[in-house]
C-alpha cells in the first residue's frame, strides 16, 4: 500500500504540467539513446507487458518504467490483487494533526467503501495517465481481516494490519477470501498470464518489496510461481486449456527500498537480496507517446493518489503546479531502481 517513497500517502498536492497529450510511437527507440540496459532491452523485446502488485498505488514504485513500456512495447496491462480495503485512513500527521490519507472528509471507512474508492483511482490513473490496454482488480482482501470483518468495523476502529508475516501465510489468507483451495491465488495469476500472454511481467521482489509489506512479498511470490506454472501445459486452468500455456520471457522487479527500512537494517526484509544487477532507470527522458518526460508521468500518477482523484481531470493550473513542485519533493528522484531476474 505504499508509494515509491515515504510520505507518498501524505496529502501533499504534487502538481505539474504533464503534457498528457496523445502522441505517436517514436520511430527512434528510447533504448538507443541510453547506455546499455538489460531492463530496457528486455522491454524493447516485449510486445505485451503486465504489472502485478498487491494494492492500488503499488505501481508507483516503477511508474516511470511502466510509462516507458508504451514507447518500447505495444501493450500494457495492470493488475492489483486487492482493492486496498485496509489502508490506515485514520493515520495523522504528527505536526498538523490532519489525516494523511485523502479518502474523503471524514476519511472513507475501511472495507468495501475504501476499496471502491481506491479501485476507482487505480482505474482512472491506469486509463488516463498510463493508457493501459487492460485492467484487473483481484478478488482478494487487503489485510489480515475478511471483508465482512472490515465492513463491520466502526469508523474509529484502530487499524490492524500485517506485522511481518511470511508470504505463505498471506497467500493462505487470500485463498480463504475466495473460499478456494490453497492454490487459488496462484491459479488466478496463471489465468491472467495465459489470457494476456505478456512477454514481460513486472512486480515486487521477494526480499524487501519496497516497504517490507507482507502483501507485497506475497504478490511477488505468487507472480514468480505463476510465471513457471503458466508455461507448464500440465498445470490445470479450466479457462485456458494446455494449448494456451504461455512462457513469459522476462521477469522484472521493482527494487526500491524506502529509507526507514534501510535505516532499521532491512528489518522487515526476508531472505537475501536478489543477486541480479540493480539498474537505475532514468526518468528524465522525453516520451513522444506522452508528450512529456517519464518523470512527469510519475508526478502525475502520485498526485492522483495523493488527492484521491477519481475523475482524472485536473485544472491546467493544478497540472502546472505538479511539474513545478514534483522535482523538489525530497523523496522523489528522476530514476527508478529495477532488476531483471534471471531465474526463470
């Protein structure tokens, strides 16, 4: 449920002129103008790319990279496994005392109401900012409680989230959410892969997953297992017979780790960091497709979540302020760390 950096859920209004005007695919590959990049070459070799995260806003970990997909590939698909029903909407800024999550006044109630609002923002930004070719919002529930339990909470109920549970525990809970077998969450992702047939998939890594969020790590584990299962013609999938088995060429992982996690000695990470080389993908590159730099797209997307923007329409003045203020945000940088995982 985090964005790319600390405070990303805060109600700051990063506003900027993002010239999100429809453009034509550039005839010159963005990769050709860059230093050698295994990540960008993998995307250039891909016709279809799928992002998979645990919550709406997880995509902001690599929002600039995802924007680049529309220049170097053809199709982009977004998946969030949960609508994000369990965000801590009662968190407050210690100085101002204001709530740090912008889901209405008063803040949206956790459960169905919050999930619907976050899903609406996810759809709006996916369509209007990234211009994705397909969207899927999974049937699983954010947090350790069921949807019925979340809906029954009073508005002032204290927040209860995961602590540092292993991915397998989270995945078992997700299976219970849909009343399915323990394999149900992986089967769900396999079905998406076989339906959209992506050449490349992008998600979290299984180590820190940005913030150490157990659902981030669980989504990474599911994605990596599903990539292997989707290529196996013997893996059962009622919606897609053996002939529809699909082999993903490239698996990429968002490698951002928020500063508090570094400062505590990677206290919520599990296992060892991936051995693959980390690449910092530059975002201060102009996109003919968007008519803006990829960093502008990142600013625009983060602003959408910071303001719970569900209609996708900001005024020209607001957009101008995004571009003016976004580079000054202390936790945003015009690059994103990414790994191309090689064990697939």
